C-alpha cells in the first residue's frame, strides 16, 4: 500500500508540472503566432439586394364624353392596343353642327352691322370737321361703333365655341393605350362626363418597388438594377426614392424606369441590385468590448476597427480605404495593440 500511494503522488506531481508548462507557454505562443493580412479590395464582397416590385402605368384614365348626344360608335375594343389620337367613340353631332351654322350667321350679321357703323362714323367725323355735326352726335356714333365691335367679338367667340363642340363629337385617345374595358354602348345617350372607356397608358410605365429601409441607402449608388418578373429580366434605372416610410411594412417606395423594352403593365416580380459599398465576409468580423469589427494591420500592430452596421453572421459594410490591410487569419485571438508577425 505505501508503494502504491507513492506512485500515485508521483503521477499527480508530473501532471501538475505539465499543466504549469502549458500555462506558461500560452502567452508566448499568442505573441509569436503567425497572422495573414490581405487588402480590403481583394477580400471585399458586394452583397445582392432585392425588393418586391410591380410594373404600373402612369396613366389609367376613364375617358368620358364632353358633350351631350347619342353614341353612334365605339371602335375601341377591350384588350386592344390603340395609338395616340385613335378614335375611342363617336357621338351624334348634327345638333352641334347646326349650332355652328347659327353661330356663323350671327357673326356675319354682327360684322355687317359693325362695318356699316364704322362707315357712318367716318362720315360723321367729316361732317363734324365742317361744322355740320355736333360733338355729342359724333360721340354717340363712336359709342355705337364700340358696342357693335364688342358684339362682333362675342359672335366670333360663340362661333369658335360651337366649332369646338363639333370637335368633341369624336372622342380620341390622349396617349398610346391599352383598352381595359368599354363603359358605354352604341345607342346610349351620353351627357358631359359620361364614362366611355378605361385606357391604360402603354408607354409611360414605371416599376414600383417596396424597399426595406436598411437597403434603401444602397439603391441610388447601384450600378446595375434589374427587374425580374413576368416577361424575364429587364434593366431599369432609378427615378426616385420616396422619403416617406410605410408605418406597417417599414419600407420606402422606389420608382424605376425601364432602360429598354418595358414589361407589361401589372407585371409582378422583384428588383435585384448589388450594394456598391465594399463588405467584409462575416467570418472576419469579431466582437471586442461589446462591439463588432475587424482587425487591421497598422505598421505591424493590430488595430480593432469597429463596424457600426455589422450584424452577427452577415457581411458587414466597411467604410475603409481599399488598400487597408485586414487580418484574415488569426483574428479570433487578437487584441487591440498586439504586435503581428
């Protein structure tokens, strides 16, 4: 028994000596460990971003009658693509054409009365110069001419109004459009404001995207943005980003325009772009004193650089010069101010 006890004590003493040697060698190994650094430009990644989006037409108009009359024809059919200025509907115009004839006759009569009054005024001035007409009589003639001139101008305006009404008998598309639906039928009596058809603008289209607030800052600086949805992938360009934030979804609305051929109105999909800011891979980010960041080599000394936007397990945006020497191997054991081999 005594011999066994002595053997156990010897084993324990050797184990304690071995552990003490490891504890003393630990700091020396940490100081002499080899580290690897690489420039930021070589290791930077540019994460892809995306947001749900939809193609919308800037104009979706309910085209209505501007005059009263019976509908004679509606050439525009639902689902049809029509050009700008194409006929949407025709309204019976006979009453308005008669009004044009009456306005023309009234204008000619007013012009004739004005012409006669002007001739009489000229004769009256000659008589007044010779002393055969009083000043009051001449003033009366001048007033009469002014009244008849005003009546002639009024008749001219009435004639133009009647002619404008005749133009409104044919309702035309204000833009190149797709006919969504017909809202009236041939034979119905239209009044000013009666809807005739709904048109969707086929040329002025935009992509509306709902972008997360954390991604909104990277969209204006993106070099290439693509709309991927119905009809394939198409390049788009940013038009504007709304400063207002949706209180429920916590997103902002971005408007983009197609750089080439546009998708069909109503096409759904997403916009995809890459963040133009350099990001560091998630495995290089470490935590020190409650902050996330990376270690960089400054003249052989490790310096901890905090990254304010860093998140655990995600690439972190790095606002550092492109030639910054970033520690890519050995950063887990580093401390700020430690010398590097």
